[in-house]
C-alpha cells in the first residue's frame, strides 16, 4: 500500500525558508499558496484580504484572467530572443507604451531597481553630451527618506541604515535635500552648475506614504527647466492607477499622461515604471523619455538579456489594457476617499492610531508609539488573524494598499476588520 505524503504546514514552509534562504526579509508568519482578485489563501486554506498588493505590483488583482491568459498564450509561442534579434511583440508593445504615456521612446527593463539605474545612466550621459557638464562631474539631486531600490548605486544615497551600512564604498554624484521643501532644492541649484537631474518619488511609499504639497512636482519641474536639468519621476510604486490617477504626477486626472484635459499633469523628462506594469505576473519595468533625452542611448551603452522579452512585453500590454478597460484609476480614487473617511472616524475612537494619510488606494495609518516599538508589527499580526494582510513600514506606520479591483462592499468589510482589530488591541 502506498504511503500517503504528509501535507506541509505553514510552520514547515517557514522553517524551510529560514534554513535554506538568505534572511533578507522579515515576513509576517503567513504562508500563501493561492490568490484571486483581492484575496489570497494560505496553505491551511484560510482566506485573507490582501492589503499590500505585493507592494502595489498586483494593482489589477491576483491572477487576473486576461493577464494570465496572455501569459499562457505567449509562453507557448515565444518567451525570449534577447535583443540580438527583432521579435514580433516588442515593437507593438513599445508603440502602445509610448502612446499610452505620451512619450517618444521607451527603454524596457525587468525590475524597478534596474529601471532606476537606467534612468540615472541616461541622465548622466545626457548631462555630459547635451548639457555640457564635464565628464564625471555630474550631480543628481535626491530627497531624504527616499526609496528607489537596493543596488549599490541606489543605496549610496539611501536614508535607510539597514539598506546602506557596511555596503560601501558608495557611489558619488548625489546631493540629498529635504522632501517637500522647494526652498532646499532651489538653494542647491543656485550653488551648483553641475546638476544634471532630480530624482523623486511623487509620493514616498516606503517612507510611510508621505504625500507632498500639491505644487511640489510642478515646482521641481519648473526648477529643472530653469536650470537645464532632467526631472526624473520614480512611479514604480505610485504609477499605474494606484493613487487614483494613471500616474501620481497626473494630479487629479484619471486619463493617460498625454491627455489635453489635464491641468495638473507635469510630464517628467524621465518616467520610471515597474511593479503593476505587468500586473504582478512577470518582472517588467521601463523608462520613458522623449527623443532629445533618449537618443543618448546607443548600441552597447545599455542593455539586458531579458529586457523587452516577448513574454514580458505581451503581458505588460494586457496589464495596461486592464487598467484602462476596468477604470481602475477611477475606482482607486473613489475607494481611497471612502477608506480615509473610515479611518478618520476610527481616529476619534482610539488613541492607538493618530494619523491617516494617502492618495487613492495608497494609504497609511500612523500608530501612536515609538518607531522602535513592536506595536505596529503586532497589530499587523492581529490583522492577519482577522483575515487581512498588511505590513508595517518605518516601525510605527502601517501601509494599506489593496488591489484596485476591490469593490466598495469589500472595502467596508476590510475597514470593519481594521477597526475591530485596533479597538480590541491591548
């Protein structure tokens, strides 16, 4: 008689990761095996609302049938050619991308950090070849509490000691100023003729969903134009409808970046995208720019074996169609307003949480405790026990970012879970 194979438990899988994997993450003690829409299920079959969305990579929901269908179809046709040859998917994808976001050119890559590195390279090369800055003298302005990835170059200007300490020597050429402070940026430009660009998150997600003043992006764009520098917007987490607009720099418009109706849209010189660009089904990222900027990239200056592969390109095209066809930006805006109103009511009932902030369905609640405390983590553990998954950031901040396919009824159910958990926490 055949011996039955014992089904592994959550503890078994956690123990396997702890024993055989590098400890570069600190996950909640939940082991997921299936996802659909706004829900995920663990290996014991318990269902959860996902309020992290893989750091906004699954804006279109888990395993969206259109995206998965495209993935299957293309995977059975052609997955990878490298860029040594043309293929019949990349050109149509690039045309769709540039028209969708309103740029002349797109440079496809795979991960968000790769896209940021790509933008930095383009900016520096542009500075030397177009602006006329002496080679190796170019400076890029960044902001405190930034998060753009964890490559060696990016951590060189990181504010996170865990990401930075003992990984030096660091890359030079970056000037850090205060986020949401136009005067500090203006002062830097006044004292330096070698600035080639400014790199900014329209909303700082990892810093705790820090939403700047309404005019901050437009002031950055104005100062860049006045000083002949490139405005680089890192929309890896905020882009693709997350904040209630296609892009966070779109302000209050839910249309594409080139829509003439937009009054608050500020077009970056370099737009950096990733995460939800593929709906979480495959690693896809991109940098978009107009010809005078992108033309500094020539054969041999930059590349990636997997960048622009047929599988990723086809998946991304479908993922963007889903955002448009299902009006996910509009839904994110409507539900975001409801969520913040519910959380504001919660603030009046308890001293445990003291602030809610955000835009669209990228929101955060600040726990009334020191960042070094474990309160926010413990609340997230309790939330998971009650069927909702979220994760703390910066110690005492809980970020709430569900898939954009969520319904109003589901959102209210989730708000009930959050309220119950916090009011009963002790």
